[in-house]
DNA sequence: GCTCACATGTAATCCGTTACATGATTCT
DNA sequence: AGAATCATGTAACGGATTACATGTGAGC
C-alpha cells in the first residue's frame, strides 16, 4: 500500500495519543494545519485504508448511543512512521500565496493600492502568528507533561515564520511610502 | 465567467509582455513558481477560456511550419487584472511543508535523525534561495529597462524568506546538538 | 545528424475541500 | 430548551500535476 503524507499525519497523531478521527482532526487544526492541513474527507477514508493495511488497529468504543471508533498504532504502523520521519528523502514543499502573487503584479496598481496590499498581507500574517501564539501554551504543556518537544518547537517556528513575513511587509511598506513621498 | 488565481497569472504575464502559452510558462518558472506554480495543463485550456470571455485576444502567428498563437490583453482583461490586484479581499495562503511535518513528529526519531532532518531542510531552503538569487539579475534588468519594480522586490522577498528558514534550521540544529551533548 | 529550445495541446489521475447527512451527549 | 461539542461518514466538485502525443527550427 502506498502511503501519502496524510497517512503519516494520522499515524503521527495516533502516536501522540489521539484515537478517533475526530480527535485527530482537532489536533491537526491546532498544530500541523499551518503547514499541513487535513480534512474529514481525507481522514476517515484513510483510517479505513490504514486499518486494512494493518498499520493501525480499530476498536468500537461506543458510549451509550454515540458511535466511537478508537484506533491505535500497530508495531507495523509505528515502524512506518519512524522510517518516514528519519528517511533522508527529498522534502516536498509547496507554497500558494495569493498576496505575493498580487504583489508580483503590483506594477499595475497605484501606490496607495500597493501599500494597501502590503497592509492586508501584514495583517493576515500577524493574525496567523497570534493564532499560533494562542496555541503555544498547549504545546508547552505537552512538552512538560509528556516530553513532546517537537510540537512546541514547531509552534515556535510558526510564530517566528509569520512574524518574519509580517515584518517584511512593514519594512517594504515603509520603503514604498518613502518613495511615494519623494516623487 | 469565474476567474481563478491561475487566470490572473496569465493576465499578469501578458501584461508583462509575454504572448504565448510557452512564454507564460517560462516566466512562471523563473518567478511566481516559488509561491504560485502553474503547468501547461492549466495554462493552455485557460488561455482558451479567457479568449472566449473576451479578456484576451489571440492571433495566429505561425512562423513557417511552427505553430504559434500570440495573445494580448484586451481592455476588459486589463481591467480585470487591475481590479484583482487592488481588491482588498482576503488573501488565500496555503503551505505544504513536508519537512516541518516530519519535524513535528520528530519525537519519534533519534537525536541523530532529528539533526539529519534539519540539515536536509536547511539544504533544500538554501538551494531554493540560491535558485532565486540566480534569477534575481533578470528581475533587476526588467526594473532598470522596463520599470517593473515588483518582480524584483518579490525575488528579494523569496531570497530573504528561504534564507530565514535555512537560518532557523541552523539555529535549531545547534540547539539540538548542544542538548545531545549535555545528556 | 543530433540535440535543444520553441510550441501546443489532451487525458488520466491525484489530492484535497466543501457541503451534506445524521445523530448523541453535555453544558448553560 | 437550545447550543455547543462529540462523532462518523459520503458525494460532488475543483484545482492541479503528470504523462503523453506531436512537430518545427536553430545551432553544433
């Protein structure tokens, strides 16, 4: 069976103690979402595939009338995850950034519009930075209580990353304003 | 007609003086590719759609037996581009970064593997930074000769962006090495 | 004669999102 | 009583990549 990146998201979240599709999705939404998103439409079918392949084991844990299927990693699944994390292979990276795309074509806009675009971009990255900042304490707690260091480091990267872009926007905005004044 | 982001890529590249699908793709590959990629499979069908919608005008310019269809922006297309660049709407941003995804789960790896991952990540971002650096002179020439300022600024952002991530990798690598020594 | 750049296109496929459908439990 | 949260899933759709198919012209 072919494992996509989403398969490893699921494997990894199970390793971090999550059990249901719902819990996996909830953790994705406050962690990997910022560099690797996943939706129910991927998670639930993928859980089935991984179970069929023997990488995870599912167990029905209905409570009263509420359905609940809890999964755990099998030794096979654990091995697959560890192999992938450590494999030196090329790291697929992809960015789609509409702000930069507009900026690239911004010679077609007026100075005011150019500056407005930078302000919008900055605001969005600041918002995302703050969103991750709000999540950070949870990751810190996980480190202190469970020794999970990397989720916290990843959150800190995210904060620095969005802050970097926001700062670049500020700086560039300043440059454009100065140029506009001079003319 | 609904315009997707790719439509604007095409409109914008025509505005920058490109005429054929081939030329558009060539410019994309040395400019927006780093934050907004596009393939022939999108470009050629989209050129047709945009022509049908009256946003661009196509003209057959076969040279000898070699087919060539040259497009130019119509006033309608120019307006659509300018409106989009300046419209204040939300800027869709999406990142898929396998390196960070692996890093997030790197508690499952040994210290040596963790450090190896960071080195791989750093190498890839340095490579991309250098790729953009190699492209930069072309963007600079376009600014000096045609007054196109924003492609150059975008390239400079790209260099700073990948350099930032590469530096973060270096720093984090250093931290992990120190921790490994202390234990 | 060969290779590379120029040039256009389509079909299959993949990956992922969105919207929908359904229902139980817990909290206010 | 009503809202929010827990919980599972599918179907339609959209966006984009990959591989394939085809051929010319220019330079070595």
